[in-house]
């Protein structure tokens, strides 16, 4: 968690109110569904070399503060997650990972309708990792230029570099800008040349590979840093070079062999067949400012795309190192690189080799795809495949000469075990400590498994342990089942945490545990531990699944708080899921809570567009959602979800709950409705034992299958796809403002429309499953936003026709159009919201926001009884202003507004603005008569790294109690098209 240092912006005039401060609490977003978007920023390791394995496990599990920082990309945002423990019960705590910080790129990409500006791959670099794999040897005693680095590749061709200073401040250097001809970057790797202060960055695309050399310099003074936009490092020199052309590249990798001064660049191709690993070499010796790469040759064997490569950092030999390569042919190959010193170099090369070692040589298509031309009729001819048993064992596949050294590359092993494409490889750094093995390899695959490989006594590599597996609903959507793993990586410091990146974005986490009986035996007899084989150690250790890092993996379209008291937050998304987030107490800091996903009420077959809560003391935990379909769906929480919420969060529900709740819900394989009974549900790809104990946090497989809420009602009436839904209860952001009777609780909904008939607003008595009224004649196109007044007597609507309408409740409970204004804004009106504080039944304040970059505050007063032909409401514009954020000199479009549930000072309300650029602002709005004539003023502009990177779709304040005590922090939630929902604590 971090507090933003905020001050009131220059030019904020009018009201003498001190600026609020903002504290980042939560960012819920799944990792993007791309390979290579997770990594680690390593922290100082914990020494535990002389302990027994089981003691090492205990030390690793207890030292959560020493864990490295997990980095993953979602949309165009980098998320930095730390390990923590939450108190599930007074006796039990669970390890969790939560996002503590986000890095939002300042690059903008193309605006010409090309590829989206989203991160497709990342590479992390730490200077201390370059001299060894243990991370314990610093490279220099002088102050470091940076302590960690993250290189990002984007779908529009942009490349940016994030550097962290010794003061833990991050700065971004973007050295490759998107162009109209740029292709999506499919893979990226980077290495830091310490003596040259140079980053080597290599990217792969569908048309080749490019190498960038970025020389950095440190700002010598604060004045120079100020001129560099506050960045402590700047780009001193830059060079780029195409190193492969006319073929698709799927993986790239660097390797520094400092002992012989060799720098290798490896490129894995993605050709239809005959894929190769191409090697380029450069010398790290000499005084040259740049590295001049030469083509060395290639390694053959894989028959499909070469998807990943990984070097073993544990090698005890100074002359041999191991490279693992994985492919979509479901095979893993281990290559051994052996270096020898040559006293008298006699380089006997043929003409082709002399040409290939020429500086600047770029591989030709014949180098990439093989010299033989195969016709279409040769698809079934397997004579060209080189079988491993036909090759001489230890035969050199590639010879690399550099600085009087010869490096020979031979095939060490072929690993066969996966059934589908291998997506990532990672060497386990702590194999000797836990498994008594010099080498242990971790692989992930789209076959829904993660395997740990180790060599046997006969040298044959076999799977030692398997983690991951099934879970979810057979045939279900991505939100309810596991389709495979895109990556797997192990925490580098203590090795007790394994992270698997699943398709759909969830980051599955396993912690290394020991068998209790074996642990006690090992602790009492160290000789027994020394006599155990690797296989016996593997049976005594197991990887226990712990709560995942979860979130939406598509744009988040709407959110709302639980209506009665804001116990939890509900979000819906284009990923076809509705998710429930709730605070769980931290085990280390009692006054701190960590927000986690504790339920997934709906997993649908259509994109979800809106949600509203109808939770009251009389009928708690009732929600209504709408999607790209014509009917609304109503859900009641099952017993299992409420018991987990009560156990984990400590929240108490009414003891006399009149609702007849089922134990849990089920979803049919080919259906869209969550069913209340198992006979109506689908076959689940998991046994019943997977339902967690109430004293455990739900896992991803539980969230997608057993945390569903049963559907209890459908509301039919709309003729096109739904667009918006709200209720009278969500308008009451003051907890306990009034607990209305059931007849007074209404839901309003709208749908996509091009005519007056389809643009009608429908009112529902959702608890009864009945239509209350159809409001027609107000609009002629899609109603994009709806809002009830806090007392439920007014309904505001607007949308694409720019018409603002106010509907007033009559004595008979029906609504009537009381006022309308054509062209209330110059562009589409995206959001309206009533001020929940300071009003009464006779007067209200309404905010409206539009794409025209204008926010208007409307004063609404009820006129005494008058003739039927006269208006019953007096509506005037009391304020009109634009956000502080400008784009090309024009005000940014405002897409969401929300009033704070209480005044920060008498007569002064706070209005939150969400902008199309993703930025967030707070404004002071004078509403009291004592502030007549005083204009609105900016209170707070959120720092860039706390903002979204795409359109803000909704803002909502957590319901707040009215008390006479000193005002406490307020909670604001936001969601965006950048796949994220954020929660902030605002201190007035």
C-alpha cells in the first residue's frame, strides 16, 4: 500500500479547502493471456544453506517479507505484487499475493485504429543477477544506476524500459515508438552489460527479430533530473539492428558467458516446420562501445514453433551450461554448452561458415527454413525428420569460436511427457536444497499441467512432480474452467512458491509443504534425510494450492457496492463473469485489510454490461445483472458463499434471514443459467472434495464452480440487447439512510435503441419478478445512464440523444416525465449521479458528464401544486466546468461521475470524475447557499500510476455512516476498460 503525496493543483480557486490524500488499496486485474508476461524483481535472499530440507521449508514459509516481488502485465499496466498473510480465522492464516503498486506507461501508441496499446511480453533484469544465479554478489560497490529493470513489449510495436532507483522510485524510458507499420511484439529479452552501462534488448515479431542497444547515463544533479522530467536516468545513446528477416520469431534469449567474454543471442523461429534455434555471438571484451553480433549457426530438432528457452543458473561447472528449449510439438530439449580453451586456434571453416561469421550477417530464408525445398505432397513424408536414436550421443550440433575459446553445443536429453504445446520453462534454483539435485526443470503446457523434471540415476529425465490439473466445469467458459497454462515460474529467493499463469489470466500459486510424519522423522534423524533419494524426497514434499491472484481479463463495464452497508464490491466484465471482492484482515497488520475475490456469482455466455445490488436487512445479498441479451437475471447468494464471507471477513448477517437459500449453485454445460440443484447442473471437472473448508480461502477452481449464485428470476420485456441497470437502493450511498419497503425498491433498465419504442426505460419489482412500469416518450436512442435520487422519488436518464430527462414518482407509485432538456450537452451523456447528502424531498443536486468534456451540476426543486399544464420541477444549471486533464489542448472526455456520500465541509460536496484517458480527479462542488457564486475547484488529481490506462466506465463510493465523529477515510471504487478495478481510501 502506498500513500500518494498530493497537493492542490495550481489555479484551484474559490474554496479554501485543503486537498484530500489518496491511499491505494487494491487493483484487481488478471494477467493478460500472452506468454511471457510474468516475472520477478528479486529481493535480498534468506540464507538457509545448512538446515534440513524441512527446516528450510519452514524458514521459507515464515519469511514472507523476504519474498521477491511478482510482476505481471494486465492490458497496458504493470502490477507489482507482494506476499502477505491474511487471517482466515483466529487460529489460521493463509498466504496471499496482492498488488501493492502499479506502473502505468506514459506511452500512447498509435491512434490510427491499429493494434491496441497493450503489453504482450516483459523481461525483468536485476544487475546483481548478472554474475551468478544466487543474487548475492553485487556488481559494484558504487551507487547502482538502477536496482531493478522491466522491459515491456507492446502489441503496437512500442518498447519501453522501467528502472527503479535506490530510493524505490520508478521511471520509464520509451526508446521504440509505435509506427503505422509496426507489428505486435511476440517475445522480448534483455540483459545489462555492467561495464558499458548498456541494455541489450531483443524483440521478436511475426516478420523477424530486432536488436536494440541502449546506453544509459545518470543525471548528475537535481537540476538535470528536473530537466529530464524528474527521471534519474536518461538515454545517452541508442542503436538498432535487424538480426533476422522474413520469418516469424516465437522466442528470444540472451546469455552472458563472462568467463570467456561471450554474449549469445538466441532466436527461436515459428515457421510451419523445420524450426531452428539461431545463434548469434558477440564479444564482451575490448573497449568497443557497441556489441557487433555475428551469426554462428543454428540448432535443429523441434518440429513446431519454438515457444520458450531457459538457461540453468545452478550449473556448478565453469565450463558447461545447460539450455532448455520448449516447443509446440510438446517436446523439451536440453542442450549442453561446453567451453574449452584453445592454445593454438586453427579455425578450419568452409566458405559458408566464413560468410556467416561476417559482421552484420543476417540469416537468409534458407538458413531459417532449411536448404531443401519440400512440396505440399511432402507433408506426410517423415524421411526428413532426424530421429534422436539415429544420432551419435554427445555429437556437437554447433561450434562457437570466441576469444580463443571453443564452445560446443550437444543435445543432452529429450523430455517427453506433455501432451500439448510447451509454453514456458524455468530452472528451479533450489533443487539441491530441497531435492538433492543439481538440475531441476519446471515446464508448463496447454495440457493443463506443470511438471517438475529431474534426471534419474541412469541420466534419463522424467517428471518428478506434477502440479496444476483440472478443476472447473466441463465445457464451461474461460471464467469457470482451466484451458491450460501459459507460463510457470518459481520464486527465486526461497523457492517455496510456484506461480502458474493460466489462460484467462489467473495466477495459480502453490507453496512447498512437507509431509508431517516424514518431517518429524527427518528432524529427529539427519542421517535419514541424507540417505533419502530424490524420489523419496519428492514424496515427502508436496506443492499445496493457495489462493490465486485473480481479476477480470477483459474490460470491466460496471461495479456496485453491496447496498445495505457496502460489505463487498461487485464487478461485471466483458469476460462474462461477475466477481465479488471483500476485505480480509491482514495477519501481520491488524488495522490493514487486503481485498480478495471471494466469490464469482455469475459465469455467463454473454458479455456482462451492468450490475446492481438490492441487498437490504429484510432481503440481503440479492443482485440483478444484465448482459448482451434481452433479459435481466436475478441472483440470491447461496449458504456456502455467505458462510465463507462471514468466516473470512467477520461480517455478520441478519439471524432471521427469511430467504430460503440453497447450499450452492450449478451451471449447465450448454446453458446460461446457474441452477439451484445438482440434477439441473453440469458435470464438474473436479471432485466434491475440492469445495474448500470454511476456514480456507477459495481457490480459482472453487471460484469458477462452487461459488456461483443460483439464478432465481428472469425479467423479460426488452426487445434488444441490454445496456444499463440501476436500482433505488444503490442510490442510497449513505448506509441506513432508509430501509425501504419492498414495494419501494425498484430496478430501472435500458437497452440499445435506435427508435423511441426501443429506447423506453423499464421499471421492475425484481424481488417479485414483475414489471412495474414502462417509461416511454423520453428518448429516441440508447439510454446510456440511469440514476435514482437518494429518496427514490426521481429518476434521471440520458444517453446518445444528449437529452436529459427527469422522471418523478407519483402518489400511486408510478413515474411520470416531469422535465426534459434537449441538447443538455454537446456530445453523448455518459454518466449522471445525484448528490446523496444535503438534499431533501423538495430539492436535489444532479451531476451530468459528457464526451464534450463538460460536467454540469443541476439544481432540482419541486414546485408547489400547480396547473397540469405547468412544470412540476424547477431545474437550473448552477455549475459547469471541465476537468483539469487536457489532451491536445482540449478537455478530456468525462465518462463517469459520482458524488461523495458526505460533505467534506458544510455545503461543500466532493465529486469524483473518471475520464476517457483513464485519469481520476476529485472536485470540490459548492452547493450550500453560503457558497453562492463560488465556482467548483480541483481538490485532487490522482497520480498517473494510480490511474487507469483506458476509459473509466464507473465510479462508486462505498456506503458511509453519518456520525458526529471525526470524519474517517472514504472508500472509492473505479473500473475501466483496461481490465482493472481499483479501490482507494480518500482522506478529506
